[in-house]
């Protein structure tokens, strides 16, 4: 198996990006912000709902185990 060199991959990727119109390149800072905000929401929801979900899961396991 032949692995292309990193330099060749960078050159190929640069050519692909150069062919794209500016509006097609995306908004990287915007996507980073969306990703960070989503991760923050997951952490907050997990912190608030985690104990209740654990208790609910334990109750379900106890009911199944009692049979």
C-alpha cells in the first residue's frame, strides 16, 4: 500500500480550497462557537438531569431484577 506524502495531500487540499468560491469555504469561527455552546449545554443539562436519570435507570434495573 502506497501512502501519499503529507506535502502532496496539503497541495491537493489547497487546490480544492482554491477552486471553491469564498462563500463556500464556511464560517469557521461560527462553527467553533456553535460547537462550544453545544458542549456547554450538554454539560449543564447533564449536571441538572444526571442524578434524576441515574435514579430512573436504577429503578428500572431494580424492577427488572425483581422478577
